């Protein structure tokens, strides 16, 4: 397994470990993953990205592959500084401040390949490792991710447990590059139902990154747009009851400060991207999306690449030019 490059003159490598109960190859864009038995001790190696949790199967199959960061990033050499030119066709003054993603199609992506649903979520994680740094390099101020809704608790227990473990590991490990880019990391949603270890990681990453001024990345986990509005109403009602507010003082500004996006400098998404071909909002950021541009693509999120993001941004900018 190749080590991370020790000098800037050599290309950096990232080693991926794909843990899965599979017995056949997976072909992911430009990467062929070949299964083999591997110990869980790989997870202690900081050069590894653990994709699928071993809880999906008692018999773990794993595979490793080396890919350069250049293969996983959108013309990364063009983004050495934020002042450098944007990809062809994009105009800085028309860039959205806030982009929200409805990460849809992970399970269908897996099912169509004859894989268990957890492998679809794992592939989504790989895609996020490419898309989120690109958003930062494009100087998008805020990114919101619909990662786990309140309705997702009805899924099979093994899948829910896997997702909780995966997202906890995402916050522990996948955010390291984002922190190095100056990103701020927060979680929106009701944290009280999350595992205690997950809550602890959320608190830690929010505290560590609270003063960062780069892209604000907001993970929607145990999130519901309806619940967001309801909890804001309850908070305002309590303040009225306690004499902090009077009813005729309540306005949109007050309401905005009670929503889960209250820590976000740009709480309202300019552009909402939904993958998988479904044309609905699915209870995501209902208040905040009142004037958002909506972009739908038939691609499942695991297949949503950096070129697809650029395409969505170009479509957004074309709409802005017509306004």
C-alpha cells in the first residue's frame, strides 16, 4: 500500500479500504475494487478511508486501491488559490452563496448493481469526499446536505445502525481535509436521538471549527423541515410566555433565528440539487427553500461527479442571467 507523499514534489495518494460482504468486483468510476479478506485493524491506519462498516456482515471482505488526488478532483491544479479562474463558463458574480444537496438514489444505485443498500451509502460517501472540497475551492459560502431524515428511522435496524456509524466516522475522519481548507462544520437536526458517541463527535467538530471562515458545511442528520418549523414555533412561544417577546414583535428575522440554520451566515439556499430523478423536496429545509432554484438530475448521487456539479452551477447561472 502506497504511503502518503512526504514531499510536495510527489503526487499525493489516498488509500481506500472498502469493507463489504461482497464476493465480486465493484467498478466505481476509474476504480476497480477487488474483494479479499482483510482485518478490521485497517481502520487504525490514518491513510485508509473506511467505507462500509463491518457490522454489515460477520464475514468481512475488503479491498484496497490507490488513487491520486488528481484522479478524484476536478482539475485541482486550477484551484491553487481562490483567486484563480473558475472552470470555463462560470462567473464569480453569479455563483450561489448557498448550495443544498438532497443526497438521493444511494439505495437504488446499489440495488441495480446487485449490492446491499449499505454499499450505496458507502459510494455516496466517496462522492462527498470529492464534491465538498470542490465546493470549498469554488468559494461557495455554504453547503447543506440532506443526509438522514427523521423518516429514515423506519428503515431496517442494520441499515440505520450502519448509517449512524458511518456518519459518525465521516465527522471524525472525512472532515479533516475540509478543516484544512478552513471549512466550518455543523449539524442541523434533532441530536437527542443520535447515539451518545455521535453527539459527542458533533459537539467536538462544531467547537473546533466554529471560528473557521471558509465554506460552512451543514450536515442534515435526523432532520425534518416540518420539525424545524415546529421547534422554532415552540421556542418563540416559550419566549412570549416568559415575557422575552410580545406577539406583535415577532417577524421573519425572529423566526429565522430559531431555525436549525441560525448559525449560518447564508441560511437560505440559492440552489438546491436533487439527484435520482425524483422531483420533490421530501421535507427538506421547507422554510429556507422559499425562493431557491431547484435543479433535478436523473443521476443517482454515487454517480454525481464534479462535472455534474459544474453543470448544475452553469444552469443556475443561466437562470440568474434571465432574471
